[in-house]
């Protein structure tokens, strides 16, 4: 981890800027290679992530790991984080149920996400799921129509989005692979672009 990223993490783990901090067990800052040309950005932590402080370690995370492997990569080659660092859950029944972060929660957490991306300086950002794409690409992003396409970005040289593993798991119960093949293809496409861009912009080229 770079010094800048380490300092940011130290501040982030004690953040109380929104109400999500009141019930969290752990801040899920992110992990992976801080020098990777590719950063994967999901929506936010679930129960397992909240328990461990690590991103994408539940059922959806295991599917993401499988997709990364099927794309010929490994998790330690990329950096993985989320748009919000604390679990968003509905506690109204006494038992927490995951929910999407509110717009206020997402916007508040940008004070960590944007400097985090700046510290890493990725060539490509791959948004995992529609909420991440709506946060970082465009508010009216249409994931089923626009996944796999590259867009300009102020946070990387280019940005694209893919289906969320949790969505794929739900779709698998209905028909086929649920879009798993698209996820693998998008990861590979994003990685290939990231490597090409890194080489193109390497000092001396």
C-alpha cells in the first residue's frame, strides 16, 4: 500500500460522517494491488464484508473471484473497493437486511472513494453493478444496455461497467448462466485495456 493510501485508510476507518458508522462492525476500505492498472468498484459491503473488513468475500464475492480466475487473472493483480465503505442495512425488523446506499450516503462517502482512486491512479475503472456505474459514470446509466462499453472518466483514463455478481446469482436461478459469461468477458476486456494503456503511457514511450 502506498503511503498516501495508508494515510487515507487510517482516516477512513474512524469516519463518522454518516449514520452507517453507527452499526458497522468494520469499515471496508478496499484491498489488492495499489499499483494495479485496473480498479474494480462495487456498491457496498454486505454482512460478510462488514464482519471481515474485506470487499467481496460473501457469495457474490466468491463468484467474482471465479470470474476473475476465468478471465485468466487473480484477485491480487487488481484493486477492489466499493462506493461506500460501511454496510447499508435496514434494521426495522431487528435483523439487518442489506439495502442500497442512499444518495446522501453515497455522496458522503465520495470523500474517501475519490481520493482513494486518485492515490491508486488506475488506467481503467470497472464498475461492478448499476449503483457503482450511476455513481461514477452517469446517474441514468443503463447497465443492461451500456455494460461493456468504455466511457470517459475524470477518475481514470477510461471507465466501464459490468453486471454485479449478486444479480448474476439471482438470474442463474431463472435461466442459463445468468450473465456470468458477460462478467468474465468484461473483466478481461477491462484488464486488456488497462494493460495497453499502462504500456502506452509508460515514461519513455
